[in-house]
C-alpha cells in the first residue's frame, strides 16, 4: 500500500502555446529566477490528465476543456536533494508526463502568487526553450517546435 503522507513521485508538465508559435513561461516564486511551463505533482489516485487539467487551472486560471493534448511522452529525472524529504525514503526519481495546450491567441494568466511571481509570452517556442530552467521543459518545448 502507498504511504500517502509522502508526495507522489510523478508529475505533469503542460506547455501552453499559440498557433502562432508563442509560448507562455512562468517564473517560480522559489527558487528565484526559475522559469518554467505549468508543472505539478500528481495527487494519489489522480491520473496524469486529471493532474494536467488541475495544475493548468491552479497556476494560470486557464481551463483546458477538450484542447489539452497528451504528448504521450514521459521522462524520469532524479529528485534533487533539497526536495527529497517530501518523498518516501526509497523515492529517488520522478516521472514527468508531458502535455500541451494550443490556443488561438495569447491569454492573460491569473497566477497563483504562492507559486509564481511573473509570466512572459515569448515570441517563439525556441525562445521559450532557451528561457526554461529545466532540461525536461526545454526538451518538451522543442518537441512541439518540431
């Protein structure tokens, strides 16, 4: 049985972009100057799709509707030491599921101030990839860029 007092070592990443190729990036409250797409951990009993929809709404106020695309791609990465205490003692890696939300045009996100302090719409997917702090986020954006 899973010990639910620990964080689930599974997460989602949602790249929000426009059909014109612009990409939305969010600056985390902590660590400082950490830029990313929408991300978040799955809750126990939650599917990756459910988590992607929830995180998108919690972090930006955007509703995915039926527009959310499952990229059917997952990556695993080591859980960094400062965050390891949130996870069960034997958890060493996190599995991240990639999603995308294409929009007709830019939207003004309603940021959760507990998580993010700023947002930027970058004029191209490549510029978003260059701004992204994590390698998984850069890779996900570049997959969309083709």
